């Protein structure tokens, strides 16, 4: 889907029908998000989900209820937008064809020089395959297919061990992700959906600019299936004493893929969300900007790895209800912080949103370390630039509670006719450390389960210090993260780079249109 570049008042010069004296100007609005379905939209947004992908109106976010379009009906001067205004550039210099039409025209041939032009702007272009380091859109699609396959493998493992409740729960998470993928691509039929997906993948590879609907294909798996499943599957795998080696290997690989996927989604939010390609390029213009992006990637992956492993260990040592309860401070903080900023959604909506996108409970997604915006094309608002200390306070409460619970020992107790299993420090030692020592002594019974326990503890030991040190460093030194202060110059640079890249691609495609029509 293409980007729409809105006219604005540039400096003292009025554009279109706007007067120069207006205090609020129309801004550059990236519209690439408007064709994607996000879960749990209620009300008007669901009407858009019935439209075919690519019409610009199918993308919705979870729990965006009711008046998702209320802000769109207001005059441009009445909208509250925390984004820098954007100039009208060369994307409109394409005669009688708009950039939208050009970007949907044809991709039978690669746009000559498109990738080179993007690299000149310090944009990392989307490529089909890369070998050093391994990457590319085709490899990501293969990993996506494998991730769903490993998800099915874990469901089979739970069924084989008579854990039907977990198997049903995991199936519901996966089906939820598949359902919203269906709404985005396959509403008009399987063949039409596959052709649309093929065209969008080809568009991304040829132009080097990531198509938002392809990006949301990964989002559905990561944030919904990966986020919810990542909080459930590792804990239930740890509870299986006679785990097979194949199941243990699949569970470990699946956990790593969840960490990678969620970490990538977290990094995107800090780089501008749907504008992340251009936000990354803007940050690279900073001194040591490339190193800062790499540090952000390491910290994002470590954050997700620490959160998922800690949740699994707490659920195993105490109870899954305790692990879920410890996420409530982050959920309440997230809901209050978003409702206080005065948008059209209530505190309850934001609370439910965080429950269906649990990555918001694990990481500060709305507090960019670079001060970049997170423009949401569906709610017509900047959802970023929230103070990060809100989330950090909630995480401090959670981590302090976890540390205390790991120290407390709760032996077997009876509450009337109810018998409570032992919990606490003794379970941590017996369930995690003793099997590890037994495996080191060559004990073969439960070896696969012990190996998976070693993997979980090892992952937590590596990622938790990086997560805590990074969080403390950002709180102490980064005002963009701590207080939510936007960086107007970097936001303007991001929008300028986006416009230049889109204009170049549109001009190349327009030349091809003229050649074909001639």
C-alpha cells in the first residue's frame, strides 16, 4: 500500500485551502497502515476489515473500539497531533497519476537504482535474500512458516502428554493470528489473497521499501501468537518430566523464534513503528547512530528473553496465576498512561488491548529511545512519546516481587479439604537445579527435560543482566525515553527521508508507466 503525503502549511506559506494564520497544520501522515487488520477492533473498524486488502481501509488494531474514525472527521486544524509537519515533495510531481497508483502498477522489473538510492539515504532496503549476515524477506517468510510449524509441534507435544487444556489454549492463540491474517489477505478468497500477497512481497523486494501489510503478516504471528504463546508454552513444557529430545529441541527453537520476533517488533516501535525503515535512517545520521541501533536491537531481544523466561520460571516455581498477577502492574500502568493522554479510548479498552498484545506488558513500546513518533493511521494519533518511567516503575514492582518469591519457601499446606503443592525456594532447587546436576552426572531419566531447563535458566542468566543494565542506563541518561520528550528534528528528518524515498520510487514507476503507455 502506498503512502499519502498530505499538504501542510510550510513555515509561513499556506498550502492548498489552508490559511497561513492557522495554528495547527495538516501533517505528513503515513497511510501504509490503513489496509491491515489488527485484532479486537469493535465498531466502525470492523467495517473496513471486509474490504479487500490493498484498498487502504482494512488495517485495524486490537481493541480500538468505537470511534476509531472519530478524529478523522475533524478539520485538520482541530486534530491533536504530536508529529512534525511535512512538506509536499516530488511525490506529487507525477502529472495525472498519484503515488498510490504508481506503487500499485507493476513490479515485473526491478526499479533501476532504487536500492542504491535508498542506501544513499542510509535506508536498509528490503531484499529477497542476504547471505552475510543471513536475512532477506524470503528468508523471513520461510522462518514465519517454520514458526507456525513449530507452534503446531508444541500443540502436538501437549496433546501427547494429555495436556489438552494447554493444547486448546495454544490453538486458540494461533487461530487468532491466522484469523486476522485471513481478514487482511484472504477475505476475497484464497487465490486472490495469495496473488495479493505475492504482489506485495514483490513490491517490497523491487522497491526496497517494506510494504506495511507484509510487515503486519509478521506482526500477527509475533505479537499475538508469539506473545501469548510465549507466556504459556515454556511454562507447560517445563512441567513435562518425560519430555522427548525432539520436543525439547522444538520448544527451545520456538522460544528463540518468539524472542527474535517480539524483539524485532519492540525495536520497530522505537524506530517509528510503521515508519521504522526511515526512522532507522534518520538515527544513523546521529554520531554513532549505527551503534545505537545495534545496542537497541541487543537490548530489545534481551528484554523479551528475560521477560518470557522469568514468567515461565515463576509459573513453574509458584503458580501460573501468580505469574499472570505479576503482569497486572504493567497492564494497569499502560492503560492509565494511554487514557490520561486524552484519546478516544477508555482505560478499560487500553487494559484489554495490553492483554491481547502482551508485549506491552513486557517492554516500553511507546517510549522511543530516539524520541521518534508512532503515528497510527487508524486512530489518527501519535501513540508514542509516552514517559518511559511509568513502565519502569511497574517493572520494578514486578521484579522486586519475583526476587522475594524466589527467596520465600512455602511447604505443602492444607486449606480445609484443599491441598496446596509446595512452592517457592525448595521447588526452585528441586525442579531446576537438581535435574541439572543429575544431567551433569550422566543421569538419562528426564535428560531432555533437564536440558530444556538448563536452556531456560541459561537464557534468563544471559538476558536479564543486559535488560536491567540497559533499562537503568536509559532511565538515567535518556530524556526521550524517561520523559517521553519527542525529538522534533529527528522526526522531521525521518519524514523527509521517507518522502525522498517514496518520491524516487514513484518517479521511476511513472517513467515505466509512460514507457508502457507509449
